[in-house]
């Protein structure tokens, strides 16, 4: 390395850096902007960089200079509006903000958009830190991930909010576990339950607990509620070492108006569209990113890459995609501006998603991008050359809605809505789907999953066991929100832990044991995950028995050799001598019965092995016959 001359200045942000940022293609910009340990003229200190093109001047203020407004002026670099300063003697753990003076003389204090760490709310300063040097030991996981096609792999996601999964018994007001402590508890639970991935919500820094992390002020900072950036690295590393993937909720759709955040960052619209008809969500009270501005696209795409590269995350679930794609989302006439073709499509957002997905999936083919998209927008997971957005997966919100509405019905009325449960298969091959029962379904007076079910207490749990079996048999990857796996009875609240005490009750313990069995069967059965997006992996045996509200179908593996038959009774009425059409004349072996006493069922006896007869049923050449208990799901191998 060439020795630095005494009068030579370190060029931390070069002209090339500025050019690439202005083009929207500086994917490591987070290593340049923000606060970084550095050295100039042999003196160690901190380099600060910020983008504030509309500012008349910028200063760094912080605990290291007594928050003196004039102590640390920043120098403007070129026309792009990047400011920089080197402050000698500053190390990690110092609080700071950028003091921006606007052309009209106003002074505004802003947290660093690229900060890697922040004060614990309600304080709002950024904190200097060093995210380098963590000793990763997940090499085997990372190497294996590169070669996986997740469309052919089991994907059972546990959606989890750290602060309310379980409270620490230390008696503190918040009761938060540190990321490291949480890692040990969560790993042991997920390994026992057999989930393949955890999806963590509310990781990026946010000021208000009640937003659940969906109103972000620190896109580059794991929230300090649960510890430091390296504590979060420990969590991901521990999960990987135990063969559990990590997906983060990522929120590029909007950001809050908090004074220290991105809103009107340098005195006027910078990260948001300047026209409020484009730049604000009237219902949410938030700002909308300006996806037509290169630097803003760069901020977001580099942020996605930051979580993947620096924290080894395996996927990003992109929140509120529909709100980005539609200019009139949540808006009335006069509150939005049509595009150049007079349409309601946000052309900037479409281009952004294609850029985002091509960079991530091209650079990290094993990393998933998942769209929470609630409309019929075509080809969300389609290839870009075919007009698609190129996400890895899309949440199937239509399936979720139909499922919840059907399961809430009194069984006597289910025959009138029978095809709600078969409809999703009619469009299943249009996208790569995930079937989500997320946090959004168990809040705002929607009831918990078990609370949605009809009937007496035992009926509710029996209904939910059948419902989950249908979900895990249906084509598509799976997602459950925490607590749903044991029958959490209250709605979710971010302010309290899950009702773990319910596991003392037989019905909840039974649900917990049933879900362990169901998840284990899913993980061990290639027919349940290898073909999720075409009819080669799924065949209805009988989709039309509306009168009795029963369903039957077969799942097949890629080689066609491994198969499971699902039979579901969605009423409390036992169907005596019930016949199911089957595709081959073989012995059908019962592998899971939701009505067993250990799961909270009645314990009605079902033969372990039933031989098919050459008797036509529901258009199939063979059939098996048995007594099918009410509110029961049966799974047979053959």
C-alpha cells in the first residue's frame, strides 16, 4: 500500500462515487454516506457524509462537540449535493445529528439516513458504530443457499415480532430480550416446531412501537430496542447455524413525517415526491418515496443489499407493494396524478421493482424477494422480459381472504360458499405463491385465528386443525404468524407477550402438538413443496361435494413417486361409509388424523390402512371407504 504523504487528504468519497450515486447504481453507497471510522494525516477519527442538495450549509453536531452548531462544518462536494466532514478523535458510541441550514435560514436537525445505529426511542439521535469485524460462522448455510431453488424447497415461515414474542422476566418496563438472548430461545422453539424460516417484523429503526416497525426512520439501523448491530448479526448467525433462514420485512413504500426523519430532509421534498398528490398517503399520514429520482432508488436498493451483504439475510418481504404500483391507492379523485398515459400505474415504481429484483436476484440468486401485493396485478413473479416484476414469491392475499371468510362461517352455511376453498387453484399457476396467515389477520378486531372459528371451544380448535391441514396441503409455500401455531386466543398486541400460559390447556397443547406433526410431515414430504406452481403437483379427487362440505385432493412429488391424499370434512357431522375417489388401486396408509385425542379431537377410530377397490367415485376409477368424523382432516400416503 502506498504511504500517504503528510499533506495528502484521504479521498473518502470520490468523483466516481458521486457519479454512480447520481446514476442510481452505487450499490455500496452506505459505505460512503453515514458515519465511518477513518483516518486522515495519520489522525484517527470519524468521516461523515450526507446528501442534502437543497441545503445552504450542513454541520455535524453531537456529543463529541457539545452539540455546538458551528464546531464541525461540512464541505459540499460538487453539484450532486453530498456534504462531507472528517472529525478527528471521534470513536464509536457518540451521538450525532446533521444540522441543516436551509436557503431561507431555517435550522433543522436530522438523524443520519445511513446511520447503522440509533438511540433507543424516544430519543432520536444517530449513534456512531462500527459494523465490521463480526466473526461469522454460517459459511455452510451461505454456500448451500447459493444453489437452492426455493420453488422446489420446503418453505414454512414463522412471522415473528421480537418485542412481543416473549417478555424478559427481568421486570423492566419494556421487557425486551436482547437479540442474543432471543436467538437462543427462538432457535430451540423453531427447531422443535420444524419451521424452515423466521420472518422478523420491525427490525429497521422506528420511533413508534405501535407502528410495528412499518414506519421506518432508520433504514440502515437494526432497532436498538433489542441491542446493537452486532447483536443482530449474532441472531442471524445463530439461526443459520441451526439451519433456519431469516427473512426481513422491508418497507420501501412510505416513511413517517417525524421531524428527525427523511421527510423534507434538507428543508424541502428530497426523498419524497414534491407534489403531495404523489408524495403523501392521506390515510396513513406518511410520505411516499420518489421512485423517479435516481438517488432515492439508490438509497433503497443499496439498503436491500446492505441487509443481505452485511447481515446475511435470506429474503426480503416487501411491504405494501400495491400502494407503490397504483398512483390512486387509498386516494380519492383529485388526490392523485395520472401517469403520462392517463393511467393509475406508477411507472417509476414499476421500473424500481425491476431494477431492485434484477440486482438482488442476479447478484444473490439464493436470496428471496417476496411481494405483499393484494391485487390482481399480473406477473408479479414473472420475468422482466415478459413484462413481469421478477419477485421470487407473491403473498396470495386472495387465498387468505377466501380461507378466512369460509372458515368463519357456521358449518351449516359453508355449502353455500364451497368454491371459496377451491378457487385459488384456478389461478395458482399464474404466480409463485406464499399462503399467508399474517399479523394483519389477528389485529383490529379481526379476532385471533381460533377466535374466528365457529362453534363451542372444542369445535373452534377442531375447525382450525382442519383449516391448517387444508393450508399445508394446498399448493403454495406457507406463513403463520406467531401464536397461531398453538391457538393464541386473544388478538395480537405489540405491548404484551404471547399467551404462553395457554399451553397448560389441553386444546392448546393439542394444537401445538398437531402443528409440530403437520410441519414435520410438510418438511419430510417432497410432494408438499416440490411442485407448487402447476397442476403436476396437485389433483382434485373431489372439489365439488358442496352438500357435505368435504374436499379431497392428492399432492405429488416431482418424480411422481411420493404422494399424499388429503380428505377434509368441514362440518361437525360424521359422514358414515364415506367414499373417496382415488387415482390408483393401492393401500392407503393413514399418516395424520386431526381428530386424535392427543390433538384435542374425539378419538374416533380410523383404519390405519385402507385398500382401494375398483369402484368408480367422483370420476376416479377406484375408491376407498371409511367413516369420516366431523371437523376432521385425514392424510394418507400411498
